[in-house]
C-alpha cells in the first residue's frame, strides 16, 4: 500500500470515527435537530441534496472497495530457488542470494557500497551489481574480479550457475558513503 493510500485510509477512518461519535452523542443526548436537517437533505425532492449524497456515497464506495481489495489481496509468493535432493526439496530465497553476492563483492579490495539484485533466468541466475570503487584500483580488472568471484562463489555455495554478472561502477571515490543521521 502506497503513501497516498495510507493517507486516504487514515482520512477515511477518521471521517467514519467522527461521524460515528457525533451520532452516538446525538443519540445519547436526544438531540434530534441535526437528524431532521439530514432528513431534509435526503428528501428526494431536493436536487442539491441528492447530488451531495450521490457524490459522497460514490466516493465512499470507491474508497471502501479499494481498501477491501488491499485487505484480501495476496502478496506475491517469495521468489526462491528450488533444489531437489534425495530427502526432499531445499528452497533458497533470492534475497539470501542477493545478500551473499553483496558480501562477496564487498569483500574484494577497493570495492565498497555494493548493491546487488538477482533474477532467475532459464539457464541459472542473472546478477546486477552496483557499487563504488577506490581510485587506486583498475576498474575493468576489478569489475572482472567481481564477476568471477560472484559467479564462482554462487556456484559453490548455492549450487546454481550464474549466466551473467553485470557490474555498474557508480562512483570512484576515496570516501565511504555516509548514512543519514537522524
């Protein structure tokens, strides 16, 4: 659910809570004038009242249906690699492989601030690595080392062939990227 949906949900819940509270107070206090005014607005002979009720009802229905959709929607299943063994199946999540690839690439000399993404391909895995390297290293040679290390390590540890390793050097700098201070 996105930020806009969360804001709309909060406003919708707040509006329903306020309306419920007002009706509860009116019922407890015996205050009938607002209900009489509402009855006059809802009267079928009042065209402005019908438009107002129609628009508010339509917005309320659309909002409710959207949140019902989010409530019953199933998230995508976890993407996993499946290995069949004599004793059953073994599943390895793609995020675990991404973490492994990040650790391997970060462990190489002159490589820092690495982000990896892994996708399943028909022949094995495709890996995309984005990172920062030091100016002391040879960039093409370091990129080849990253590719080789990731392919070898993933094959040995996970047991799946890596069909391609794409390396993107985003920056060449001495400074390590600093996190935000909050």
